[in-house]
């Protein structure tokens, strides 16, 4: 039965990939990334659990909460299957109802304005990021520092429309990478900040005319896979230390050859574990619909109570949901990404799970459309994506990214109108 349900999970991923093929380049981009998350979180990780369970492999991927209880394992997977198909159905429905928007051709004058907007907003973002590393940090720099990463992603995504010489491009890339690495090293948040621009870069090559043939696409995707796995392991060692990584990889050589390379990735892409948290903690552990709405509204506040040093929703999840689901565990301050299925389940069971996946499906569709727009829209889209937050979080945590994106959007509108003398459209 468990392998049949895993087959259904594979079917939902294939459904998602099929939808991406019918989508515009922006929506296709984020759906393909989400498909990668699903493959690692919902196919590879449960498969590693099954091998660890059946062959007594002493690895952290074995979840003692489930143990050898096939009924619980199947129940957890069923919730994931339901959430995945609801999400896919939502995106598919919106695509069927939408009108195809013709690709915009930028005139030379428009390219000049878009280039100036990118350079100005990126400069503000870089300057704010540097101030955030000093005692001069303030609410304004906190709000605008995220522009650095989002503008850089927008530059990679729409590089062809910007009027930059080779020298200016080199300066832009060098300055941005130095600041991004500095911020990532200080905060310890490497995964999204560093990996998102890499993925955008590969996506740009995939959609370029030079790589339209099947062999070219296969080589690019293979290069992405074999580049990201060792790079991700390096980032893990920088953040957690080699000892923790060694513990994660304990007895990983006992897994099948086609699964063992993914053990370190599967540990961090942990949506299966978060659904397990929700399943064992039980419905209502954080309240019902009222509390759900309250958490979203708090996350949308421009000066939310969850500031620099306050507890985040991811930390609250760890200390209440995960803690309640693991008998005898210790409280942890680590912030966990809940995912739409795990978060959807805790509010009111299947009904809130379906509603959560409907909302996330609509949000993905909207972000995909933004990626087809001008610089302002693309930067806003990457703000909502939020250094990959959208791929592994639920509505509460994504609301934080939406709030940051709105603040950046208002700044971009002011910048475009008052400093560049153009109207926002």
C-alpha cells in the first residue's frame, strides 16, 4: 500500500511538470523548482525512510515517531497526495481561465529606464545590506536590504533588457556577490540567499535559444544537479559544522546507490517531517481559523511584533508543533519551514489543508505572471519568492515575504516616479 501511495505522489509531481509545460516562462520556472522540492521532500525522503526502516540503517532520516507503523506512514502520505493534487488543480484551473499575454517587446527608451531603475534600487539594497551589518541598522535598512538579492535575481532573469556594458556588468555582479556572501556569512542563512541566484542563472540558460535542444537541456540540468549537491554540502558544513554533517551522513553508504547521494539534501528538504509533526501534534495545536488569520495578519504588518530578535512562526512551530509530536524532545530555537500541507493540517484538518493549498496555488500563479512583467514586477515577484521561502513555507511565513515585497514595491514606485520621472504601470 505504501508504495502505491508513493506512486500517487509521483503522479502528482508528473501532473505539476505537465502544468509547467503549458505555462509561460515565469510560472514554468517556479513550478519546476517546486517539482524539485516535491521530488526530494515527498519522494526521495520517504523512500530513504523506508530503506532505513526495512534494513535497520542508523540514520537521522529514520523517523522514530512513525517507526514500523505502516498505517501512520500511509496516513501522512495521503495528506501529502491530497495537498499536492489540490495545488496542481488550482494552478491548472487558473491557467485554463487566463488569457495568454503576448511577450512584451521593450523599446530602447524603455530599456534605459528599466536599467536605471535596476541600478538605483540595487544600489539602495546593497547600501542597506551593509548598514545592517553595523550599529547603524534601522527599520528602513531592514526593509530595503532585501532589495539586493531580489534585484540581483531580477537582473539575471531579464538580463537582455538592460543596457549595461561588460565593465558595468562585472562591477554589478562583483559588488552584489561580495555583499550577499557577507550577509549570508553573518546571518548563517546560506541556502536561499545563495542558491536562488544560482537556480535563476541556470533557468536563464535553459530558456535561451542556445539550449532549446534536448541534449543541451539534459546537460544543463545534469550540471545543475551535480553542482548543487556538493555546494549544498559545503554550505551545510559552514553553517552546522562538519560534525553535524557527518552525523547526518551516518551509514549513508548503506542506502542504494541511486539514493545515497541525496541523504544530505533530504535532511534539509524536510517537508515530509513537517507533515509528520502536524500529524502527531494534532489538529488545533496552534488554534483554529481565528489564530490562523491572526498569524497571517501579524506577518503582514509592516512593523510586526516578530522583529529582529522576537520569535518567528518557524520557531513557534518548532517549539510547539514539533515539540508536541516528539515525546521527550528538547525545546529548540531553530526556525522550521512548515510547508503548505503541514501548516494547512493543524488549523482544521482536511478542510484547512485544502484551503491552504488553494491559496498557495493561486499565489504561485500570480507570482508566475509577475515574472513576465517589467523590472518592478519581477523584483516584486522575487520578493514574494523570498529567497526560496515560497517553495517550503505555508501561508503564514509567505505572508512575511509578501509584506517585504509590498514595501519594496512602494519604494520602487516612488523611485520610478520621483527620481526617474516616469509613471508606474
